[in-house]
C-alpha cells in the first residue's frame, strides 16, 4: 500500500490543505524557519490547517543553514514553532554552504535541547548526500531518511509515482529512489516537485505502508480497535437493528408493532406479500383470468410475465398482418 503526502512552504501562500485531503493525500508538513533569521509567516495558519485536516499525520520542518550556530537556529525554530506537540522534519540541503554528518548530528542535539522530542525521517536529497556530504555513512542518525529523487513531468501524484520498487541506476554502481542511503533505509520518498495538488504545482512524497504504520512514523496514537461482537450479537444486529428497535430505512412496523421500525424479517414478509399476494403466496385476483378459469389468481411476478407473453403475441400477430 502506498500513501501520499505533501510538503509546503511560503512559496504556496495560504495553501488549501482541505483540498489536498479531499484529493486523497494522507500526510503533510510545512516550513517553520530557515537558518537563524527567517520565519515562515504562513506557518501559524498552516499548523492549524494541518492539525484539522491531517490529525496525527502532520509536522513542521526547519531548513538548515550550515553556516549558522546550531543553538541559535534551534532557538529561532522553537520560538516560531509554538507548542512543540508535533514531529519535526529536518531539511538538510544547504546548497550554499554544504554539510556533513557531524554538523547534522550537532543540529539534532540542538533541536532536542530546546524541547523537540519527536522527529520525522531527516530530509536529505540523494544528490546532496553524494556531492556535498561525500557519501559518508548515515548510520549514526537516530532516524531514517526522507530522500528526494524526481521523475519528470507534471501531473497528479498517483500518475507520476514510479512505484514501490523504484531504484533507478546512478553513477558509481549506486541506485536512487527507494534504495538505502548511507546504510539507512529510505522511509519517505519525495518523487516530484511539480505534482498537481489543490490547484498548485508542489512537492509530493510517498510512504510505503498502511495508515497505522504512517501514524506510528509520525508518533500519533492510533484509535483503539472496537471490541468485536460475538457472532450471535452480530447476526441479531443484522436482523433487528443495532439497538434492537428495527431499521429506519424499512419504515414503521405497522403490521406488528407501530411503536418501532420494522425488523428485517418483517420487511421481507411485506415484500413477499406485495409480490406474491398474501402470506400464503396465493396470488392476486386482479391478476388472474377469473374465478372460474384455470388461473383465477397470479402473483405480481406471474402477472407481469403473463402480460409480456400477451404483448409478444400481439406484436407477432401485427407483424403477420403487415406481410
């Protein structure tokens, strides 16, 4: 099973998260800060919208600037984030200043020091890891990887997605897509930056798993499973309604107890009576050929069949006269 998600920033303005949810997306993240001096002004609204439309499956992200002090960057992040009751995504791709595993680890420590306790996979584009981080092992990271490897084109996410086994060949006998990075599994894959979502062209991501697994990744509590009914209770509910007082859709039980709705068995009896003519299925006098005939009564089904036969005979006779 594959679930799709979005990540949004100030570039999308007042993004329509409700529309994204209606279009089938399952998770969302939004930018909070960048470095030690930039606050995304759309974050407060986005936070409320994501909590409303993607409960337990949303987060915020910090775009790291590696020429800043990790502590200073973390304090700005904390101050602009508000309540720290969501998982943090670290966006590590500073094309101006490069990066390293050691620097990333120091920033993770700094975010923890200001109060963040839940972390999503760290976003590291594969090309950045290859060219700016020297393909160093990532096994010391306390979380998985959120990789980016883009397909071409602009379309809906489900049409662009290259598949759960996508691992295109790259240089140096390496592979991209869902292939491991630096010894760490890719848990989320950003596979396009030009997908059509809620009327905009934005980044889209894939998660291989079901909703319970997605909730666990975001640190959300999944609803407890309702206790299963016994087989007897389940059957009784189907016959007599969930509260034992019949089904609204079947109407009042005027034949037996007008104070409640009909049970399933009563509704079947009413239908049979209407189709077959009385509780003994003796048919209807109106549909018969007369009380002294060979067929004094017919059921509704028999009556319709009889009329059809007569109609066919009349049509055949008319066709014969035309010849």
